[in-house]
């Protein structure tokens, strides 16, 4: 077992651009969608992603805000192990331009042509409750709400 802290996880997440956001659909199935965090990772338990209000992702979150996130770092050619992170949390939908500006990067202009003025733009905030990590040999959990390491 490992006893990484949230700061250690944040450092490992720094170079991971994409996560899979899992929601529960209207029919109860689990749907996973790739989402980019635009390499904005100073992970403190909260994750942010932009989407449009008209997406199924937003509809799913409105019905059930319990979500999951999965991250995987790259394995290196010199024997570096991949690092996996799964997060259970609650999603919040934000439609405030000031909050958009706090998380906007120029790369987002390719997806949202009108920037923070894009009609229907929505910021999805995931508040982590529990995080599990695994590197192939060691694993652990962090109860993010109280920021304490959980092993077992």
C-alpha cells in the first residue's frame, strides 16, 4: 500500500490532459466521455471542464450529479509505469462568465468559437469525494473531503 497525499496526486496529474467523465444516463446506464482539462491541473479536489448546456453530459448531471473521473498517465519507454487515478464526486453546473474566465485557456477557442460568450457554454465542476490511485504495484485511496489518506 502507498500513502500518497493530495499534493502528490496533483503533481502526477499535472501532465495528463484528458479524463473520462462518467455519468448516469436517463435509462440508468453509465456513459463515459473524454474531457480535456487543458492541462490546468493544480488538483485540490476540484476538476473543471467546459461543455455546452445542450449536451447529454449536462442532462445526465442535472438528473444525477454523482459522477466519476478516470485519468491515466503515459507509460515511459524507460520502464516508467502508467499511473491510474479514479475519482468519485459530485458535479456542479456553472454558467457564470466570471467563473468561465478563471478557467479559460486559449486552446478552448478551437472548440468554443465565441470564447466565454459562446451561447450555452457550461463549466462542469467536479468536487471529488474519494480518489483511488494505482501504479501497477502500489495503490491507495484518499477521502478527499477530509484530505486524509485511506489505505486498505
